[in-house]
């Protein structure tokens, strides 16, 4: 790749990064997030948001390009120059915006962009004012762009430990509401790790976390081949014992977690579990079978309302009287759940039957319509006698066992943990079964699968039914957690959120769904500043994952191998084409002479 072309790409990337940084500043995220300290009083969440655009711009500006099936790498010197240029463009455009704010009359910009305050300008100029702060801003962007490009050029044996160390340190800094109480309950002194005044990591604590995580990564890189080889040599009985032991340790840790974290954080974990169930169900439809479903909230709503009706809920009335719905059963929660699953699976088949011939965007639009139809129906006057209309239902069971209810956050976490465990087990068994292999073939090439004897109609309906059956469990637990349900809880935003979880984590990957749920549901629940900007963060996360890692954070191994196999086959085809074309060119050249 030539230097001039690389520089043009760097300028383009810099302009995109500058637009992102200016947008983040105009929305007020930098100023609001600046109040949360991360490390030692000198790095706040606002500073991190300022640093990410030029850093990522430098990293992306020199990424390898795929040309004709081959990856083109930039020379180190040209790559560093491009990273420096990209970061400088980010800083320069942002500095020009700050200068424009200062040149215009006081309040002229703020009348349009209300978040452009003197405090924001002070943050962007590092408290040095104009023009000295603007020069620092340009140099700041250039240095970060250079670091981003330099990180791209590092060999894997260095880049991986450094990347893991930085990521783990950032996680420890962000989860400052979790780790200090956890360590305190274990009787450990946390003052060396977290500042009791600033709440974030101390500088020595950050260095220790970085060194420990990077060092463990180096050891794992060195020992992982031997560990894998040793595990492969173990007899099947010994391997099952090792896996069972690890699973018991994980279960024990999860059982102790609510007692160590308290009620507030257990409430967040309960919400994570509810969305995890939805993510696992949608992963069957989208990840396994490749059917893009944007109306998944319909199954969530169905599970919630059926649970309420089957367990004896009452309608919400304006005068407060207890009014039973037109149809209601008074079953025990654990007897009602199988019935809820069966009915919701039938609803999944009914939704899937009309869309069997649709694919891709058309399927997404139609399922989106079904999701909206479900929301309109539950709040309509036509079904008001059953669903309570806009006011909804109340007095939903707390799933008590022998007088011990599960509505409080800590007991509810154990209930959702059991249901999530069942859903994970079902998903794993489906993935490795004959049905899972049929879904995989259908996802990769539906016409080829049908030509090989796979009944795509049957397996599509089965995917909708299984996805609905797992997804309705989240609605059942949601009704138990809240104790009352209303149509406002079942908007299209729920479907979009769950789809974002699956895409972010990696379609078809169960660990990916877990990681995606923790990032998109758990992290905003722990950081109050994120709530106002939740949708903006979802969009930014999806854009970043599509650019940086389109296969997801924790991709499915089988899909990764399929993609790698396709790329290798393409490269091999190109080599054969060039080899066949070369003799023809030589002969033509000889004849001309």
C-alpha cells in the first residue's frame, strides 16, 4: 500500500473520528461522564471518551486491507505517519470547533446545542484556555493516533498481553461498585486498590491489575498448547470429571455472588438474567437458523401475560378493586410454566408459518410487524378483559416454594440462574444435535440444504417454536420479578436490544450471548451515567463491533472456521487464476516481439 493512499485513508478516518468526538461532546457525554473517576484522579470516564476517537482512528487507519483476496499491510514507518496524521486531524477539527465556540458571542452556540457549556470547553482544552489548550488538543490527538497505529504494528506476543491488561484494568475501574464490597465481604483491605475518596482505582492498584492480567496472559500463551495437549490425552472419564469440577466451582461462585454484592447489585444481575434468557432464545432463531427476527418481543410478552393469567393475576383498575380477567387459572407457577412454554411455542409456529418463503430484510420487516401487532393487541379494548388493556395486570405470583417467595432481588437471582442454566443446556444440546446441524446448513445456504434433503419448512418452524419456548421464560420471570405487567414494557426497543446483544456477542455463540448481555445490560445498570445515553451507546457499540470484529466478541467456533475456509478457498482460486493467466501473457508477449 503506497504512502499517499495510506495518508488519504488516514485523513478520511480522522474526519470520521473527529465527527464522533464532536458528536459525543455535543450530546454532553464528556461533561457528564467526567464526574466518574477511573484511575488515580487523573483519568475519568469523560477523559476516556475523549481519548477513544483519536486512538481508534489511528488503529483503524492502518488496518490491513483486503484487495483481491489478499491482505495488504502498510510499512511500519508509513503506518506510524498515517496514525499520527489521523489523530492530528481528530484533534485539529475538534480544536477548530472549540475555537468557533469561543469566537462567537457568548451563548450563541449554547442556544442551539445546550450541552456546550464553559465546563465542557474547559475539559476539551485541558484547563489551559484558548489558544494554548487548542494546541495541546491537536498534539493530544496526534499522540493518541500514533499510539493506536503503533499498537496495530506490535507482534501478537506483545499486543495480546498489553490489550488484555488494559481491558482488565478498565473493567476493574468501571466495576468500582462491585469489587470493593465483594473484597470487603471477604475480609480484604481494598484501600490500596480503590481510593475511598475518589472511588476509582489507585495508581498502584491499576499497575498491579495491569501487570497481573498481562503476566497471566503471557503465561497462558506459553502454557495453553501444553494444557490443551494434556487435556486431549485425558481419558473421557477424567475429562468429564475435570469439566464437572470446573462447573461446580462456577456454580458455587454464582450462588455466593448475591450474598456478597447485596440487594441493589443483585437487582441488576436479575435483569441481566432476564435479558440473557431472551438472548439465548433469539440466538436459536438468528444464530443457529439464520432467520432475522425483529419481533421477538412478541414471545416475551406472550410469556409474561400467560404466566399472569395462568397463575391467577387480577386486572388493574382505576378504583383499585380486584377484578379477575375473563380467562384466568390459579395454577402453581411451576405447573404453569410448561403450559406457558407449550402455548408460546404454538404462537411461534403461527408467526413462522406465514414467513416461510421470506429471507433477509423482508423477513425482518414482517417479524417487526408481528412484534408491533402483539403490542397493539395486548393494550387494545378488544382484549382488555383478558390483558387489562393499557393498565395491565397485577398480583402476579412470586413463584413461592413453601412460603419462600422470589420477588426480592437476591432470591430472584437464584430463580433466574436456574432458568438460565436450563436454557444454556438446551441450547448446547440443540447446537450439537441433528437439528442444530440442519439449522447450520440452512443458515449457510438454504437452497443447497434443501437440495441435500433438509426440510427447510420443518426446521424453520422448529426454530421459531424453540426460540419462542426459550424466550417466553424471560417473560415469565419478568412478571414474577415486577409483580405486575403493562403493555409499555413490550416495545420494539426490547427486540432491538436483544438483537444487539446477540450481534455484539457473536451470532450462534452461547458465551457470546452471555458477554453481550453483561456489556449491554449489566454495565449500564452499574453505571448510572449510561442510562440517559443507553440507545446512543448501543448504536456506537454495534458500529464498532461491525468495523473492528464483525464476527462478534466471542464468535462461534464453527462459524469462524466456515468463514476462514471460505477465505482460504477464495485465495486458492485467485492463485490458480493467476497461474493460468501467466503463461497466456508470456505467449502473447513473445508473439508480439
